[in-house]
C-alpha cells in the first residue's frame, strides 16, 4: 500500500470493515447493471459481458474476504484488544 494511505486507513478500521461488508453484497445482478452500460459501439458480446461480470464478482469476493487480513500487518500491527478475557486477536 502507498505509505501515504497508511495513516488514513489505520484511523478508519471500522469504515474499512463497513465497506467490505457492503462489498460482500455486490453480486452478478449489480454487476450486470453496470456492464449493461457498455456502449453497443464497443461491440462487447454477451459472452464477454458475462465473463467480465464473473471476473468482477470474483475479485469483489476476494477483496471482501481478504483485505482486512492483508491490511492488518501494515495498518494495525498491534492487533485488536479483546477485553472478554481471551486476550488479543489478530
């Protein structure tokens, strides 16, 4: 990650988590809405549009499932404190 973004992300853990929760709701129907706006003049066929939606949805799922873990060592190296008596969580 660009070092200039680290302080912003570090101070926005809840916002990052909320954004990833919203990203998990991104599905093929939402993607098709966006892909349907590709101009006909670009000659993007039905199969290519379907493949594009599949790629975008898979990428969204990967980001939603992995970004917190990937950001943690840089943005939150101390982990989260868990005051329930079980100690820290990564």
